[in-house]
């Protein structure tokens, strides 16, 4: 580096490199300027100065200098290396790899460049290149432990575990017998555990067992040794030894569910689907009773039997499990029991049991059969709390509210009671105000507000409180300053997703911004793995490192990303269907306005621009005052080039943007119905017939009886039947494929589309969602039969049949399905009268629904709604906003909603 410079300048160049490594950027910049005074065209110095400026957030200057330096010295590996580092800092990894490869052509044995290249190859999953680079590093420095381990891990990631084992054994052959020293025992033990797990993964179970016994004394993590050993016992069919070891592990941690599962495998009583014969249930019951005697304080040993026991034994076990938790007052008891509700018989038994407990506690003060022993007064309150959640789960909202009201009347200071009631009434803020320091309650409050936003309350909040009360509540636990951006910086994805779902239905831009923000979080999470590629190899946390890489590879299959990508695709579809107005169209609309209206519009625009300018100036002043550190680096947040998101709506091809996210869904969530529904919608609009057909086939593969699958099938072949006769060779080929594939659909075999639609109705005549799908397709196939289609929906019944006279039946109709049907009647079938009739019917069925304005809902009367709208038109909302903002600041309560009917 700097070899072509005189000795004095060469030392200055070394100082630049040292200053960069120690983050003393001002000092490095000064040294670079000193060299450039004498040698203004020195390429390596120009590049290093650019790299230093890049660290001071002066990116445009940095790129300019680095490119100039490379132009002046194309044969310098330093210039290419610096150019790669510059690209790497901007996450342009593919360009950085190209630069590193060019640098290696000039200096093929440069350790630093090879190491940097290997990190990028691991990040980009260029596994073949990763293996090659790691091999070069090992050849150049065979006495370095990290190079051996890196080479083994590279082969492991490249699906060559056997080669990785050979490399690790070769590395062990270079060590002395008394290795490791005391200060390296942890790292060496981790390497040995990694090797044993590799042997197990490759199927060398006996070798792994022998290796573990041989090297056990060198491994520090004794718990990991036991867990690895018991796993090998099970795979070697040494079930007796496995039984003993699992019991030893349970004595260390009797609440570890994996240990119980392993013990069941050892005694031959484990089933993947959870189904057991009566004999197996009796043996399992005996096993857990004996374990319960041994581990009396374990919760798991009492909870697990509830999953497999049936009938009277289940009732007895549930009784023994529930009683102490009700006495203790455990709010999460219902969440613990909720998986049992997937078995209808168990839900009925639980209802009978809890009702008996409630009756006994209410009348005698104690549990049945407790010989007059009275319980704490709070026991009744927690029993009512559990009953309310039970009835809520079964759709009996009236009884649920009665029980929770009784619990609140009993003990009005327990926040958990209000949190449960919030799901049916507007008490979220009241619950939050009872403990302003509780972040969880605050988050629950925000969730309920967002749910309310889907109906009326969001509009009212935006009138009363500028920016909406929901966001004001959401930012209560963020840092002072730019609080809404803090929510983004904290990666508060649940808020962004919920907010996006609410706002996208009304304002596409707001929803799209929120969904893309979540996608940005996932890009950041992917980026965060970069530093671990070197750290984990250095610290030898190899098992955790490989698990982390596997997790990163399936990161985009996470439910939050799926929701965000789906939401973004829907927004782009809406943009395609209803494109935003261009600047010319807006000017044309302005020209049609009256002079007074134009004047008002321009005044509003000028005020908005002035406000934005003032805010920007304020931020710049703060930045200039405290934005530069001693090292010279500016602590400035990157300026958002599109703060209001207008550019998001100005995309030239919304469907191509949607396709980017669709490909991610198809790659990472191929078994999700939503993925293929969106694929169908996008490709039908793009006229990609075969891709839309592929989406239909995938939908039928996943769930042929789903109403959406039926819709797509009928819509697709209806579209195909209405297409013009094929002319080009491509069209003829597509047509021939469709003709050949159609007979393979059992739904259409020997039937017309109308007949297939009727057949689907006959199979699912008792389901509301299926009837709605059939009605919609009937209106598509035969538009003149719209009245018949509407009658199909209106003839739907929710026949409730209880399994016992004492038990309340569960509802079949779901609120979200009824809302979807209401929207279908108003939009697709375009019948406002039918939509109104449906709304009245659902208001009786869901009396607490704000959407349908049920008699017990928190929906606001039309008169007050009209008055609010009138106030906002006359400019009267500002005074109300100030008034209510003050009331919230003082006591946290929504005074604006005190007249709501709860």
C-alpha cells in the first residue's frame, strides 16, 4: 500500500489506514490531504480519502474520489478493495464481490481481501464460491484455527457434511494431546459438540456416540452433552438408557416439554398426530401420575395429560389442573387451555366443570368436595374471568359480557378484566389509564383502537385529535423527539401491519407505506446477519451460527412478512385498477374550479409548504448543533426523499411491483392459499393466462373446497371461454394446453361452468361463505340471474344445535364472513337494498358489532356523527381537538367518547 510514494508520504498513507481502522476520520482526512498536495493524482490515496469521507456520511464525494482513484490506478488492488468496501457499506453486495474479484486478480494471496470476499459469499449464499475462498485462506494460513473451522462450515452449508467432518478431524490431528489450554476450553468444547451434531446429521449415529463418550471430559457444557447423548440413545434404539437419562434431565428441569416428549418415545408411547388407543391412554395416564408424584410443583406434568385424556379422566385431570390456578389467580389460564377447544367434547366438559366450580364458589365459598374449606374471595372473580373467555371463544358474547361485568363489579381494580372486555366494548383506554406504566396494556389499547378504526371511531378520532388518538397512544413508550419514526426504528411490526390493514381500505398510500415499512424491517433483519459471519467463527458458536443461517433462509416465510407482502400486493392491484391522477390531470381539474376555490386551494398548498419548510429548518438547526462527533462523523439520519409517499403512487407499472413481492411469497410460502390467490389476481390482470392457470391448479391442490378456490376456477374458465379464437402460434399453444388440462379437473368433468357451480352449492349448502361464492359466480356467469344470486345468500341459515341442554351452542357464522358478504352485496352484486337487509339481519345476530351497528354496539348515532362532520366542515374541529388533546394529556381518558353507548 502506498509503495509508489516517498518514505514520508508512505508513512502518512499508513497513518490514513490506521486512522480509518481506529475511526479517527478527521486525522485520516488531514493525512490524505497532505499527500494529495504533492501527489494529487495518487490513486490509492484518493480511494482512501473517499473511504474516509464515506464513513463521515459524505457519500457523493466518496464515490467521486474512489472512482477517480481507480481511474488513475486501475492495477492497484487497494483501489479495487476500497471500491468494494464502498459498495458493501451501501449493501450492494454483488457489485462489491465483483470489485473484490478484480482485486484478487492483481493480488491473489491477499488475506484481507479473501476474508472480506468470504463474508460476502456467505451473506449472498454463494456456497460454492464460499468453499473455494475458504480453501484458499486455509492454504495460505494453515496454522490459524478460524480457517480450519471456516472451511468445515463452508462444506457443511454446501450440503457436504461428510467432507466437513473430515476437515474437523484433520484439524484435531494438528493439536497436541493436552489441548485445549484452560482459557480455550469453552471454544474447543463447542467445536466438539458441533462435530458430533454433524456426525448425527449425516447419519453416523454410532460414530457420534463413540466420539461423545471419548471427548466428553473436554466439553464444558454438560447439559448439552446430556441432551446430545439422550438424542443418540433414542436413534440407536437404546431406549432403556434413554429413559434413565430423560428422567435425570427432568429432575433438572421438570417443566421442559421436550423432555416429556422424549420420555414418551423411550417408553413407546409417542404419536406425531396425538392420537392414541385406549390402552396407550391408560399407560400414558399411569406414567404421568407417577411423574406427578415425583414432580409435584411441575405445571407441565399436569397440563400434558389434558391433551390425550378423554371423558371422565379428562374431567378429573382438568379439575385438578384448574383449581390451584384459579386460587392463585393466573390470568393466562384460558390461553393455556385454548388448544383443547379444537376438540368439541373437551370444550363441553370444560364448560360443565367451570360452571360447577362457579356455582360452588358462589354458594359455599369453596370448591366442590373441599369439606367446607373456603377460598380467597378473588377465586370467584377469576372463575368468572375464565367463564367470560370461554363463552367468548364459543361465540356467546352476551353471556361473556354478563360474566365479565360481574367480575368487574366484584373487583373493579383488576386490569386484566378490562382487557378481556375490551374485545367487545370501548374500554381499552380506561384499562390503559389504570396502569400508565404498563407497555403491554398500552399495546392492547392500541390494537383495540385499530380494530375500532375499521368502522367509525377512526374517522371521529381524526376529527377530534389531529393525527388520531391511536397513534398518540402508540407512541407513549417511545423516545422523545420524532416519535412516529421511533415506532419504525423499533420495528413495531404488529402496529404497522394493523394500521396498514385499516388505512389501506380507505387510503392506498397510507396502507402501502406501512406494508413496505414491514418489508424494510425484514431486509434489515437479513442484513443484521452480516456481522455474525466472522464473529461466530471467531467465538466458535458454530451450532448456533448454523441454526441462525437456516432461520435466515426461511425468514420470509414468517407470518408477518406474509401479511405485509400480501397487503402490498393488494395495494398495487388497487393502484392498477384505480390509477392515481397525474400532474396534468390535477392541473386540468384545477382549471375547472371557480376562482374562489382556486384561491383557497393555493392558500392551503402554500401553508403546507411553509409548515414543511419550517420543520426541515428546525431539524437542520438541531443537526448542525449536535450532529458532528469528535471523530468527524455526522450523526445525521438519512433524509427521506419521499416523506409523504407521493412517489409510491406514481409507479409506472404497479403490477410489476406487485410481482416482486409475489415471487417472494411463491418461494417462501408455497403452501399458503393467499399466495396463489394473489398470483391469480395479478396474472389475470397481466393477461398471463398460463401463470393464472398454474395458480388455479395450486389452489385446488391446497384446498379444492375453499370458496376462493371455487371462485378462481370459475372465473378463469369463464375468462378463457370469452377470449377471441387464437391467432398466433403462442396463443394456439396456450389454448391447446388448456384444452388438454381441462378434463383433469374433477369439478368440471363433463359439466358446464353453471353445472359445476350448482354442484358446488349442493356440497356446501349449509355454509354461508360457500353460498356467497356460488352467488357471486352465478352473477358472473348469468348476470340476468342477479336476484336469484341474492336470494341464495339471504336464504342462508345458522342453525345452532347444542350438544346438551345445559350447554350454550357455538355460533357457525363469523363476523368477518358476514362483513365480507355485506360488501359483496353492495359492490359485486350492486344491490343496496339487499345490503341494507343483510345489515339489519346481522345487527340482530351480532348485537355488539359496530360495523353492523348492533343494538349493544359502541357505534355512534347518526345525529352525533352528522354534527361532527358539520363541525369539521365549518372549521370547528380545531377547538375540539385542542380541548380533547388537553383532556388526554391530563387524565388519559377519551372525553370525546363519553357519550358512546356501551
